[in-house]
C-alpha cells in the first residue's frame, strides 16, 4: 500500500516510493510460473493474464506479463550460456533445425544435442552462417541430416542413420532390380549397425560404444547414396 499526500507548505502532491525488493511487482514464484507458461509451454500473454486473474486472483496487465517474461529471460541467460558451453565441449553432437514462427515472422530453431546437454537458438535464416553461429568454435564429430548447410563442415561428420535408412528403404522399393537389391543390402547393413550399437549400450558401455560405432569417422559402415546408386565403403575401426 503506497500512500500519497499534499504538502501543506508548497502544495506538491508527494508519492511514496516503491521499495526496491518490491519493484518488479510480482514475487519470484509468480514470475517463474508466468515464465514457465510462456517459455516452455508457449502460452500467450492473454491466456496467462486470464489465468492469473481467474485462478490465482492476481490481476495483471499485459505489460506486467511481458515484464515477468523479460525478467525470467534475463535470469536464465547465464544458465543458457553455460549449457551452450557444455554442448560445445562434446566429442559428438547431433544437430538439426526446424521452422519457428515468432510473432508471425518465420524464424529457424537450431539445436545441438549431446548426451548431457541440449542447446537451441533462434535465427532468422536457414543458412551456413546460422549453422556457424550455433556451432561457434566447436570442432567435433557432427551428426546431421544431408542438408547443404552441413556440407561445408570441415571436421568429422556422420549423416543421420535415420535419414540413410529411409533412403535405403525407398531404394529397396524401386522397380529396377539392381537398385532394389542395393537398397535392400544397405537397409540390412544399416539396421545391423543400429542393433550392434544398442547391444553395446545394453552390455554396459554407457553409450560410448554406440558413439564409437555410429559416429566415428572410422565407423564400420559408411553408405553414400547419390543419383539413385549405392556406394558402400566398409572400414574396420
């Protein structure tokens, strides 16, 4: 409760000042709830505003909703940087991108994922420059789809096995007998590689065996599919 009053000497209307600890207007738990609803669940400010007023009996303006979101973003920024640092220290990272509309404007959500951390960022473009901003100074083995933005990667790269399996399955269904036979062979070998990695992980290798089999530059099987033909190169680790 902030009081105000007229000065009996000069006639000026004086207002009580808000204490610094109450300046945000919302306590940390309410601010965190608003940030969680908006950030993790993508709830609009209008819906959060109605929820606060009807359920929590805490009416807030749309401007107050936005201030809470801004405070949450500012509070988690150091943690976001720490996640990015940890993700960029992995020997192997998995990367992908997808479209993301921000206030009706097309953006791209980029992400790199390792076994203990996942870092994502928004970028206005789906380009090599956006990929470079995501990767920064990391130089490990990159597991990705076959998009052109990843072809300039100078370090080790492993094409996503799920994409290779899908391509091999499509070739196995071709009418040409040689293409169908090559696709069926590649599909069987790729699935065998996945089973080997799963078996190693279940045997107690803790995922290290899987990374070694699937993403190492000297992996057991490398399959390249170009212009409807299959080239298989096998190499022992």
